[in-house]
C-alpha cells in the first residue's frame, strides 16, 4: 500500500458525460500528479499540482481539468467524454517539487470505461 | 524532449534464474533521476528501484539492481533469483525537473514472465 488513495476504483459512463476522479496523497506529500494509461498511448503525464498550484502540464486535453484543494486532495475532471478516454487514471504523490529525493508513489488507479 | 525506450516488449525467465531488462533514454540534462516501476496484474504501479544520475554507484534493492551507464544513457534492471511474484510489466521512467515542476516520462514497458 503506497498510502495514496483514489476513488472510485471503477467508473462506467456514457459518451458526452462528465466524471470526477478523486485522489488523496500520502501524508506529508505536497505534490500530486495525474497520469493516464491507455493501450494506444501508454503511460502519459497529464498534470502536476504542488501545494494547490498548478506546476506542470503534459498531454492533457482541454476537456480535462484538475485542481488541488487546501487539504491537498486533488480532483481530475473529465468532461464531454469520448470512447477514447477509456483508460486507467493514476494519481501519484511526492514530497515536493524539487528534483532531489523526488520519488512518486502511485495510487491504485481509477479504471474509466466510456460506452 | 526526453524519451525513454524499452526495446524488449516481452522477456521470460525461469524461477531462481537472473534476467536483465533494458532501458535507454535521451536527455540533455546532467542531473536527473531514473526509476523502475513494476505493474503486476492488479495494475498497481509499484516502485522497484531509483537511481540518481549524479551518483556513480549503481542502486541495489535486495534482488533488484541496476546497471547505470550515464555516458551511454543506459539504465538496465537486473533481477536475481527470480520468483513467480516478479511476473509483471516493468516500466523504466525518467524524472524531468523543469525548474518548478517534475514529471515522469515512461517507456513502453517490458512484460516479464516467470516460468517454473
């Protein structure tokens, strides 16, 4: 158990809908990262937050957004869902945003299926 | 942009034997981190080992060790005394720091089978 929690574990929804994925980082970690794992794209970085502020963006679609709240939990919002958004979405956390001693610990993931 | 290449889509090893998984990366940075993550059928991403680029010494964690060749930009994972529980997808990852943020860039993974 990494100490990172994600809810829900599974999500089935229809095209055009909107969903929210939730992540709680390890105790003491200030950085939260979101990754998408799909069959055709592999593991891709989406976005990073550090202590409530957005720090880095990867291949995140405009239909997707995220935020980190004062209690450090984070939410990833996916809207106008398409079939291709079906994937495993991981949240990871680390202590800070510096390169030294930065190890990201992953949650169990949320498996999203868009029908 | 940094890239990570794992050229072995699948590998197989017999129980108790040793196997080496390959990884190469491309970067112009001098200070960075490299990781191996394991993803078993449960799909959980589990950290196996970490290497700091400024350290000459290869990292070791129990049965897992790396061969880090900075000049060659190579970072292979050696698993000794393989066990059935080692069967999983293994991802090599590079940690890029951009001054205010860091992210992981992953390779495409190597699926490891462990046979009796």
